[in-house]
């Protein structure tokens, strides 16, 4: 990754400034064109800046730029309309009292520094999101955050139901007793808390040309995958691409003429590379990318492919800057990945995931453990998710360093990525606790002679991760006898540019796969 210095930060500012200028220029030109009915300004600029060898093409270039700027204006207003629509909150997922109790004790038993934990979720509404101090947080503020964290609802709704209100009061009182703290009655109105699914969807407009470049780059990656021997499966094109790229006549035809008994439309798109003849009884690899899509993972995919094993690459288009609004639920994702394995003749697989992709691995480990032969996570976001680090660093942090600016503009403030994080990401479904505690007693001490994970699990953490609190998570994993390794000096996702660490990760995947190899009971099936 590029170093953090004034030059690199200036480059990001210049790039975002230029991208931000396109819409105002397009609107200004359109107003001028509507007023005068002329494209002379474009023709004049091209005449003064175009080499003589292409001067004969100036009329064509003028027309192309004219229609492009018109498209940018339409896209600009479409962005603001979509941003307004996507503010709607999703229906909250209601958990049972037993599930909330388990979640509560899992959180309580993994908090080592209670003041740091509480303060991380609260900030002063002063325009700078200054972190609140512990003595500023009152009981009402804690109840507001607990209502979101355990019920996904505003406080007034939770308190309107007596059983929920009593349970909430028990949680706050139990936390006070367990940690030896006390919260003053009342609420500090200037203190706000982070509540992802209730907070606004924050997004910055980026021009149509930005998405066209993403689209073209994705087509190149898709070609690379095909050359590597992958086939694309479960292809509802409108779910793989949205917005201006998402219209699929074939899907429209199917929706009009599909019989009521037809199988429901799949929502999980994936790539599949069948095994070579001499490895047709080996455990497959399921690779799941992080935010940004598979654009950045060609090298690690190539290295994993070289292991000569059957391999799946699961797409998450809703966090890949594909303008996709349709998001499969956790249950749908687990079900369709299980069906994916069944369809191709596999009972289980080794899951390799990065960043947000580790959420899918966590879902599989918790809800479909029989499908998981092993797991390798890189820069995982699933451990100690009840701490504020991920939510604050990705959504609420004001960027100061180079990589923070990159994350801010190209990830957290992209409309559909922000929509997923703010309306579909459920922390309590994603959080992975190595040991689950369902009572008020702390978990039993773990023997260092045996792993606490139900399946082989290796975690790679970037030492200088700007999203994940790597030191805290590394200690937590080691304390629970999980194979956790720190990549010195690396930031989030920078392992993708480090051949040494790529080799280490792929070697570990190969080792886990080798230990998981089992004979298959059936043959292998293509996507067709």
C-alpha cells in the first residue's frame, strides 16, 4: 500500500475533487445547451486541444461528450433519488429471549476494559463526533444502545413492551453489577450512540464514468476467471449487476413466463472450477471476497487455483460497487451455498475469506457447521464485533490518514455498500465467539492442548489494520487457543500486494484442505 504522507493524501483529495466536478460541469453544460441549443462550447474546446490527426473526428467526439454529459446529469439525479429511497430502515430481525441472553453473556464475558467498551459506542453530537467520556454516559444512553444492539429497535419501541422493558432493565443492572460500575439515571441528550441499522445511510455521489470503469475492470476479471477454468453459475444478471448495467432481458422473460412451480430464483452468484481428473476426490475451496468485489483478488485466486482443487468463488455484488440493492438474507446465503455444494457433489468445503467475506464464513460455521471442513480468515471482521472498532472506523470516522481516505471514499461512502452496512448487516448474526456462554458464569478455562474451534481455523491479522482492532483480537484468539498470526506492518487488505504472505496463506489453505480430504460419494456436476 502507498505510504501515508501529504503527497498521497493530496492525490486522493485531487482524485475525489475531479470526480466530484463532473456532475456540476455536466449540469452547467446541460443548462447552457437548453438555453442556447448549441454544442459549440464542446466543439471549441476540442478544436483547441485535439491533435490534427483526429481533427476530422471532432463532430463525432462532440456528440459523444454531449450525450455522456447528459447521461451524467440523469445519473446524478438518479443517485439522489436512490439515496432517499434507500434511507428506509429494514424490518428488524426479532431474536428470542434465549438468543438475546446468550448474546448478552457472550459480550459480557469478552469485555476486558468496560469503560473503553462503553465509550467507544457513544459520541458527542458536536459536529466532530467527539468520543464521550464514561461519566457523561447515563442510564438512558446505555438503554438506547442496548435496545438497538439486542432488539434492533429504538428505545421507545422496546420499552413499550413490558417483557422487553423488564429484560432491558435486567441487562443494564446486570452489566452494572458484573463490571462494578453505576450509571446515573436520566439521559444526556447531547450524547449519541452508534446504531448502524437506525442511523442514516451516508453516501457521496460518484459519476457514471466511475461505474463504467468498474464495469470494464470487472469484465476483465471475469475473463481472467474463465481463462483459469471457472464457470459462472446461478446467474440472474440483475442480481450480479444493478443500476444502468442490471437490465437482463432473459430474466424479464423468465419472470413473465415462469411457471408457479419453478424453482425460486437464486440470489447467490458464484464461479466454479471443476477438479482435474487426478484430484476429483479432494475437498473443495470456497473463496469469498471482501468489500470492492473480486477486482482485487486475482493473484490469490490464481494461487489457490494452482493447488489443483475444485474451487468456488462466491460473489457479493451488493458490496462490489455494482449498484445492486437485492441482498440475500443470512439464511438464504447459507441455504444457497449448501445447495451449491450439493449440486456439485460435495458435502463440505474449506472456506477462505477476507474482510467482509469472513461474515459468510462465520454464518456457515455457526449455522451449517457440517458443511465446513476448515476455515482460513484474513483481516476478519467477525471477532469481538460487540466492540465499536468496525462500526466506528468504517461508518463514523473522519478520515485523516491515506488509507482512511481510501476506505472513506471508495468503500464506506459508496451508496450501495453503505446501504448494505446500514440496512442489512446484522452484527449479532455475524459475531463469532470462539466459546459460547449461555449462563452468568464465565466460560471454563481452555486447555492449550486442544483447539476450541469445531473445525480447523486459522486467522491472519494485519498488524496496522485501520478497520480491525488487531492487537485485541489477536490476544482474544490466542487466549482461546485459535491459530492466530499477525502480519507485521501490514494494513487492511495490503497482504494482497505481498507475495510472501500470499504464499503463507495459500500454504495454510493447502494444509487444512489436505487434512480434510474425504472420498466423495458422487460424481461432479457442471453448472448446466
